[in-house]
C-alpha cells in the first residue's frame, strides 16, 4: 500500500472516531477517542518518518 494512502486512511479514522463520539455518544468517550487518535497520529508520524528516511537514503546513495 502506498504510504500516502496509509496516511489518508489514518487521518480519516481519526476524524470519523471524533465525529461518531460527538454525534452518537454525545462526547461520553472523550478519553478513549483521544487515546485512539493519539495512537493513530503516532502511527502516521512513524509512517511519514520511515518513508522520508528511505527517500533520503536513496537520494544519498545515488
């Protein structure tokens, strides 16, 4: 899967979890949603850093 697609999917999950918590559960699970969003954000940052580092190494090797 393309790293850009992974980032888009993670951001989409973050927004939908926030939207569902506010609209369906009336904000009752704010702590759980914040934890999930933090984990998804860290996953997105790790994906971005990994791809960026691989591109930088590839550029330095050539």
